[in-house]
C-alpha cells in the first residue's frame, strides 16, 4: 500500500496536511525533496518530518478504515 500526502504551510509558517485535497503519491526520497524545497527544512529535519508524516497518514488511514468497517 502506498501512502499519499499533501504538505502545505499556513500563513504563519506552520505545517499541515489535508485530506480534502487530491493528493499525490510520493516515495520517501521525493517527499523529503518536496519538504526541503517547499518548506525550507534541511535534509536531516526533512527526513524526520517525512517519517512522521508517513506514520501520521498511515494511522489516519487505518483509523478511517476501522471506522468504516464498524459502520458497515
């Protein structure tokens, strides 16, 4: 299973990802590159953030899947 992401920055510089936007599948290296280019993190911080983002997205996906399974 591939995880999908959208990385955005708010006006006050905070990071967020959203589910309401069509999101693009990225491999880990592409995600790190996107974070360094668009957010301005150095590579080491981008690696950490990319891993956190992947874990968070996967947890959200699993939670939503479990909820849908219980409803149906």
